[in-house]
């Protein structure tokens, strides 16, 4: 297996009023690194605020990650009931982020509620989506440092599922008072979000391949050994575990195993296969957990967890891809007045393949602003092998993830069907006409300014190109072979049948 992809992680720090509470026991010793001091009286124990503990833990996470993989990127978001703020965008300049953490001041709001958490999760998803528009293979993580067990309602569930579908692990370092899992529901919560899951009880299977003592011979097998002359002195027969007679069973037990579900923030970690770590309001425990979070890089074992199910993946890509941008009113006016001559950057023509003026079907990439016909973009999307849907494609120039309205591709399919039906109807009344096609020279190819009739891509001089003698429609060799492989063998423009080539 090759090197795992770099991590893109966001640290979310809660800055609600409750983070000001000085409830974290600082048992880490002096700042000079001297031996820890043990205080016998509770009044002598020093306490720090939850916010300071969150900042110190965030620094440990960054420093640990920097020592492992310097190319991993981190971003920083703070949130409270006033909303969420992007303090620092994703960067692999860990020193700059450490400096930003050192200068971060508490900006208290109300106690963290669903509004604050929703805002932070929405911001994370937006920032991750920006990265996924250009890069497809990423490991995404979110690290939440909070003291609030925020209610897990339908809105938070929706955002959590979106994050999960992107492939995000959400880890939570809890800095508040934790009362354990006594309120966990092993069936479903009050809203009925969850159901039981059937799983094989793998805990009963012995998967340890280390050398072990030889297994004792059971009563049922000793007679077989004696009959075959294989019984050895000193072997004492025993009974199978849990049985006195009868054969042993080699089939592992399978029983429904219920997963714990929560009605609060812990469910975010559950749904995304992340970690929920209780800091126990003690600094040594918090820093220990921080080092663990910074040290996670176990992709060799869990790489599949970042591959969403195909259905969810299609929905995700469709949601992230951006619509092509229509021309502005001023641009359309200039086109109508003949003051500008915009052309498609795919076919290099002003008029669309259907003969419409550019102001009618012209669009722009939302990122690089390159112009293209809507029809050409739809054809490009059909030929984009890396797309999950036929109307989603990457811009040919900046590779930004774009999408064409599915109704456009359906309309193009309908137009093609109508054209084919018309040709078939006309073919019933008269004998089918035939034509020939010939391979063009490089000089002839350079004089063709229309795209390939099948794929809509322009031609290069070093390509093999065939041209219909009747209508001069041109095809790439690969596209021409696709036409010939079909039973009709008709030119896609004029409908004539190719008799030779």
C-alpha cells in the first residue's frame, strides 16, 4: 500500500461562557518542567479555565502532528452562541497556527447550543468542500474541544451525516463534567433515529496468530487416535469447554449486538467513527488525550472508512459541484449590439453546435470564468470518465468541479431521439443513402474548426481524424470506431450510412 493521503483537519474550540470556568485541575507541575508537586490539601491545588486547557491541548495536537507529518494541514474555528468564526484557514504552516493559538483571546458568548454547533459544522463542511472541488483523495478530520454536551437534534444529525458522507472523522475532547454513559440508549433515541444492527460476534473468535500451547485432546478424538495408532503417552483427554459430552462446535456464535446511541454531542463521534475522550477535568489526562489525537495516523487499517457508499458519494459530489454561471446582462447586451465576440473555450466557436447565438447558451466556469457553450459542457461531462454522474465534470482548464443542469442532458438526449426517429421515418420512404469517410492529413485537420461530432472535443494536428464526405462531419478515430461498432453505422450529422472508409 502506498503512502496514505495527507490529513486536512479543523480544530473547533468552544468559546461559550462555560469555558471560562476554572474547573480544570492543573497537575502538570511547574512551567520549568520540574518534578510534579503533590499537594495534600485541596485548597492548594491550582485550577485553570477550560478555555486555557483547550488552547494548551490544541497546541499539543499540532506539535505532535508536526513531529510526524509536516505536510498535514490544520485550520482553526472558534464558536459560541453568537456564531462560528474561521480564525485560520487550512495550512501546513504549523508554527503560524501555534502563534495564532497563543494570541487567541476568549470571546465569550452564551453557553454553546445547537446554533453554535450548527454554525461550526456548516463552516467546516464548506471549507472541506472547497478542497474536495480540486482534490478527490483526502483524509478529513474534525477535533472538537468543548465542555457542553450539546443536544443532538435533527439539524445536528443532518450536518453530521453530511460530514460522514464526505469521509470525516469527528473526535471530541470533552472538558466538562462527565457522568458516564448512564443515559445511553442501546435501541434508538426519542426521535427514532437508530435501529439495531446485526453483527457477527467477532470477540468470540481467536484471531491471535502468536504461538500458543498445544490444544488438549478431547474425549471424542482420543479413540480415533488410538484406532489409528497415533495416541501418544502423556496426553490426557479433556472435555470441550462448557460441555461434558458431544462434539465441539466450530461455528462462531452470531447474535445481534446493539450499539450505544446518545441524544447529545457524543453521537457525532459515534456516527463518524470518531473518538469521544473525557478529560476528567484534569490537565494530565487532557494532554494525554491531545497527544493521542495528534498521533492518529492508522490509515493502513481503516482506509476503507473514508470511502463513502456509492449512493451517498454521488449525492455528495452533486452537492459540492457548482453550477455554470450564466452571462451577465451587460455581456448579453454587448453581444446583441455586436460589441463583443465571446467564443466557447471547448469548441472555439461563437455559435453553439445547435446554431444558437452565444448569449443564449453561453456559460462561465464559476472559478476561472472561462466561457463555454452549455451543450459543449454537457458533452464534456458525458465524456468525463472521473465523474460519478453524467452531468458532473471538472473544468477542462482549472479542474474545478462543475455540473450541468440534468435537464439539459435530458433535452439533448430527447433532441437526438427525435432526429433519429425522423431519419428512420424518412428512410422508410426512400432507399437509404450511403457515403464514405476518409482519413484527413494534419494540414486538413488544422482547417477544421468544429468539434468532433460524437464527443464534442476539438481536434489536434497529431490525431487520427475521419471526415464524412457528405456533410464534412469529423470524428476522432476512437469516436469513429464507436460509430462503426453500432449496427446502423450512420453519420451522426447527416444520417448517411458509411459504406467504406
